[in-house]
């Protein structure tokens, strides 16, 4: 039988007892709150004071840092880091290997591309289709455009070079 409590040492040497989430068996800090219907992969971590909403998905190797709020029906891909104090709305999709800095705000329904690095304090929100066409006319490294999808404006964010 697998253990339901795991003891891990933090950066200060203190031992923290993480519990395994029933759905996915990911590691959840004692003061974090994760909805029963959420899926936390066995290799993912949810840190202290974090909140994960209904039907949310946290992929393999992902790390939800201290004090983060993840909304309902949000998908977080593999190997994603959501920085301390960030707020991720409902219905958000964050692609694999994305890194969100501290105190990032991601609005409801926003799509964050894989491999994207988002600077601390960034606010991401949706814009309509008209904004998509305008962004195509004058693209910049701070704007992510997905045809047929709403635009997420990301000041200070630059995508990592793709192979």
C-alpha cells in the first residue's frame, strides 16, 4: 500500500509533511486546499496556502507555489511553475513548461502558450476578435496571438526559443 503522507525538507531544512491527493496522488501541503474533483499528478506539488478549484488539472512535474489560487476547470500542463501569490482564473489553459513569476494575474479563459515565461506582476486578460486582428497588424514580443482564439496581452513576457 502506498503512503499517504510524505515528509520532505524545505530550503531552510524544516521537514514538511505533505499529503497525497486522492485524485492523482500529487503532493499537497497541509495548509493548501484542493477540491476533491481536482486532479493533481503524482509528481506535482501544491504548496502552503494555495487553493486549487473544482475540476482543475495540474500536470506532471508542475509546482503550484505558496499562496497561489487556481480557479475551477483550469488546466495546467506538465512542468509548469506558478509563482507565489499568483491568481489563475477559471477555465484557463497553461501549456507545458510555462513559468509564471510571482504575483501574476491570469484572467478567466486566458490561454498561456507552452514554454512561455511570464514576468512577475504581469496581468493577463482576454480581448475580443477585433483585438486579435489589430495585434496581427502590429505584432510585438509582448503580445501572444493565436488565430481563432482570444488574445492574451503579456507585458514583459517573452517566449523561450522553440526547437
